[in-house]
């Protein structure tokens, strides 16, 4: 996961550090993960909490 934003002074794109999440559990099937907050296209600043929802397979 990465986040992209614009520096308010220079207007240059700013990227967050990359966060990797790996799950290796083929017996459980594929789960569906959705980002609930922040919503797509919303403008944010500062530190932001991310909310997700997970629908378990099976």
C-alpha cells in the first residue's frame, strides 16, 4: 500500500513509504478487502487513520 499527495508549498507529488502485507494461507480461499475510509478521491492532510472491511471467503 502506498499513498500519494501534493506538497502544499511546492505542489510536487509526495509519496508515502511502502507497506507490504503478505498472507500465505491457500486453504482459506481468497478474502475480499475494501478500504472504507478515506473514501476514493477525498482530499486529506496530516496523519489519517485507514479503515478497512474484510469479507472472509467460504
